[in-house]
């Protein structure tokens, strides 16, 4: 055998091994969940202790005979230093709470506070084999078990569990914090269980019900958010052969992560118009739409997609990408395309939120960046007007509120501890 033939043979063997390894990883990533721990078991990596708690919750709160699953919640590092307890909600879209939660992320929000984090149903490791049939997602069951009404009941049962364990008194009210989609979840929770809540912070969020009532988009069109960039986008799409969804995802993710998002979007489009390329964005999963779509589409990620569609479905079912340019909806058309197709094929209407706000008399603080790419200033004014005892504060910042982290921590903590009328809160703003 010649040296060249040996090299070809060795190369072929290596490529075969690599391809086999990649196929194995793909199959493992896209496998159908078929088990979960029992209701008397714990995860080995998360022992049951004073900061990590387990609770058995109904798989379906609307079925009296429902079986239970093993849920969990976690307490902040400084939980036992204060009796002023905040439920820091996540709605599962970013999957931030796990058996190995990175608490630094949450300490950048409420550092030093006593807060509770909740493992979200349907997210690893609390997966539900019930939502899969014949090797596929059963969208009807998934939509039933993973809709946010179920999550609201989980939250309330965990509040009651804190009382049973002596971490809350029976007459003690909690605070609630929610940002982005979790801000909507917070509004849903206080709509039903507001009697148990003292103060609320809604940050970088929207309101699907108010948007529909006032004929607004849940997330603003690009023309509304960044008119200058929108004009350049139209020119680029007319002049160049570029996939609109791909480019809109890059602009959306830039809008979410940059400290000066509008300027950053304009710079991307100007460079593209003047001969630049999008090649550099292919190497980041969040800006590579194909890779992002691959990461969100495994069967095990269906709970995240259900919540995503729940929030954008009303607008997405009507969205026309040929005549409109909405960054979130361009991304959503790809990321939750399976749920979009399921609703269209079966003529299923989107989620219609109905929330009660006027009866909640607790204090509501709304924090909003004026360059938030996801939610408009206008809808935040509507939210503020709907709560009797609320204040709305604007900052020159984006969706992630990252330009002055220490200041924001002080504002949040001062409000949660002392309320609107305190010197501590007013000195921070």
C-alpha cells in the first residue's frame, strides 16, 4: 500500500469516527425523555438541605386525580438574613434555574436579598414523559401541561410549602420580581394570588392582554423601535441577497445584549450596506439562526417553546414577513415553527390572556430601558396605568438593564425592603 493510500485510509477512518461521534451526540440531544425521578427521590447533585428544597406537585393542576412530579426550589445565599422574601420568577424560556444554578446571575439582580428560585416544570431535569407519544411531541398534551396557568399554581403551592416549613408565617406576604417573559408571569400570578403579595417589580417586560386591548404589538416593529436602522434594513434587503430571518435575528440578539443597542444595530447594517458580510456571526450560537434553531428544537425543549408561543402566538399567526419587519417575530417564525404549524393546521386560536390588575393594591415598580428591543415604552405606560399603586422608571439602557448594575440592585432592594415612600428608595433614584 502506497503512502498516499495509507493517508487516505487513515483520514477516512478518522472522519468515520468523528461522524459517528457527532451522530451519537445528535441522537442523545434529540432523544425523547422517557423517565424522571420518583416523588420520594432527590437528584444526586442537589441534596435536600436548608437551601435546596423538594416538593411534589401535580402534573396537571386541573385534574383532581393527577399524579405528582418531583419539583424543587432554591433559596438565595443570604436567604436567612432577612424575613422580607421575594419570589424571583423565571418563566423557563432561558432555563436559568437548574440543580446547579449559577447564583451569580441572580445576585446581579437582587444581591443580598432573600429570594426564592423555582425549577420550572418541563425543563431539565423535571421533564415530562407524558407529553410524548410514538416518538414525537404530543402538542395538545404539551400545551396543556406546560401552559403558564400550571406554573402559576406551582408557584402558589411553593409559597404554601414555605409556610409549612416555617420559612414564612401564614399572614406574611411575599414580594414578586419578574423580568421579560417572567414579568408577564409575575402579572399573571398577582392577577390570581395578589392577596398574598406585598410589592412587585416588573422589569423589561410587556403585557400581551393590554397589547391586544389597545391594538399594539406584544413586541414593537423595527420601524417603531429603531427607525433609522429600519430604513437601512429595507435598503439592504432590496440590494443584497440576504436571508431576512438570519439578519433580523442578528439585529435582535444585538438589541438584547449590547449596552447601546440601537447604535450597534445601525453600525451592523451600515457595514453590510457598504460591502461587509455576516460571516463573523456564524460562529456564535445565539446569532447563527440555524444553530439557534437546532438548540431550541429538541423534544426536551418543548416547554420553552410552549411558553414562547404562548406570548407571541397572537401576533405571530397574523404576521406577514413580506410586508412587515419585526425582529422578534422573524426569529419566532423559525424557533417555534412547529407550534405555529400545529396551530395553523388544527385551526387552534392563540392564547388569550385575561388579567385583573385594578384590584391589586400593593406597590408595583416598573423598570424599563428606553432602548429595550423587546418591549415598547408605550406598553409599559399602559401597565403602569393599570395598577392603582405603581411607578414607572425609565433608564437609558437596553433589555438586559446592564449599564449600571449596582445602581439597579440598590433601587430594587430599596423598593422591596422599604417601598415608595421611604428615604432609602427615593435616594436611589
